[in-house]
C-alpha cells in the first residue's frame, strides 16, 4: 500500500503536468507586467502646477528655493505635499479605456471633482469605482483607474499645500517684534534682543518661527480679538503681521494677510512667543 507521502507526491506531479499543458495550450504567460505609466512626464521636469476644485483655484510654480504658491496667495508651499501631487505623473495602471467608449456622466467625468494641470498635461478626477475604491482619471483621451490616493489630498486645497511653518526659511527674516521682546539681526549676523542676553535662546526662538511645523493649518476667521500681535520684518523690507489668537489650550497664530491660522501645542509658548531667561526656565 502506498504511503500518504507518496500519494501527495503523485498528486503534485499530476497538477504540474496539467498546469503546464494548460499554459502551453492557451498561451498563458505568468509574471508579465502589463501596467504602464499614465503620463510621459518626469516629476522633476514639471515647473508649474494648477488645481481647480469646486470652490478654489490654486497655482504653484517651481522656484530656485523650492515650490511657491502663486494663487490664491503668494507664499511658500509645502514641498512634501507638492511631491505627493507630482506622484500622479508617475502612476501606473493596467486599467485603461478610450474615453469615447464610456459615458463620462457614468463615471463622474462630465463634471470632474478636480482638475490637476502639470505644465500642459491635464488630469481630470471623476468618481470612484465600487470595486477596490479606485478612481476614474482621464488624461488626454484615455480613462484610467488609479488608487484613490490623490483626490482626497487635492481636495484640501490651500491648507493642504501651504508650508506649515510660520516663516519658512526661504523668507529671509531680519527682525521679530514679539509681545515680550524685540529681536533683530545685528551687523555681525547674530540675533540680539533688548533685555535678553542669552543669544542661544534668541537663536532657538527664531529657528522655531522658521522651522517648527504647525500641527494643523486652518482658514483664519476673525471671530475674536487677538491677544497679541507679532510683527516680522524681512531682509527685503517687507513686513508681515501675525495675530496671537490663543495661548491655551493650544497656541493659535494667524497670518491674516494669507487668511490662514497655525495651531501649535500649548507647551510651545517659550519656543515661539517668549525667549527663555533665567526667570522663566523650568
């Protein structure tokens, strides 16, 4: 009597022979990647981005210092999030269909949820497919199904693309007038503050204004009187006024010129609004 082990081996041999026959008979090819990129763009070559969503239009341009928002505000953009936008240029898919073979209304492309332009290439975002939550996207005359990773991000609009730092480093800062101190760059390039002898504390505070990212950014609504005002002077002479709207339970600093407010943890007070001294350490 054959052992169980031999029976299993015979079954495996039969299956291998059967699959080999089927593969040869019907020309089945395994391991073949049929996916292709949806555009021929190289993300590194894109110099301009435009976005049209329901109630907002945005424009970004690549500059020597990175990406800059040009509309609806002129302000540095969030470089990481811009790169996420550019990811669509490199997207690949196996699902494609000529646009004239499908009713645009059936897949939400008669009135696109959003239009993304990468230089001269337009990407139209339609509805999602019920299977796999992939989204219909049209480029030129072809409709693709892509993972729904781009539209939720695009739909954030300005708050999703603006730099989360109060004064990004591409803005050359020369002076800060805070509620409890005035800080300015001296002739030697070092930061000086009236009544504050600790140069390290000043350097740290300025560095936080230029490097600390807000936990979130929201639209600014002038629904309350500011608690304090902060004035920043740039090296080119431009001035920006910020409003300190809240200190507890979180610090909220508004930039009314661009219509946004930045939210920071409440324990960031000495990192943003008052340089530490011997009296306020601990």
